[in-house]
C-alpha cells in the first residue's frame, strides 16, 4: 500500500514538473518574441532616421503597424 502511495506521489510530481516546464518554455518564447519586436522597431527607426520613441508613438497611435514594419524590412532586404 505504501508503494502505491509513493508511486502516485511520484506520478503527480512528474505531471507537475511537465506543466512547469511547458509554462517556462511559453514564458521564454514570449520574451524572445518581445525582444524580436523591439529589434524590429529599432531597425525601422534607424532605416527611416527616426527616434525609437517616435516609432513607438506611431505604433501606439496606430499610424504604423508591425505588419508595415515587416513589409518595410522585406523591401529593405530586397534592395
């Protein structure tokens, strides 16, 4: 009976560890995505001779979208 309880506890601990690992991977991917977006905004600002904060304001005011930045980046790479 004791062995059954121990095995059950080990199973629960394993499932919990898997859940924690998946959550950590998700947090890490989110950090990488945010970092990549910041780099894209910075590169856009440099290409267009703008300040980083100006580009952020343009995004907040919805005069610029991340799709626009991505298209601009592809056009720039194509030259």
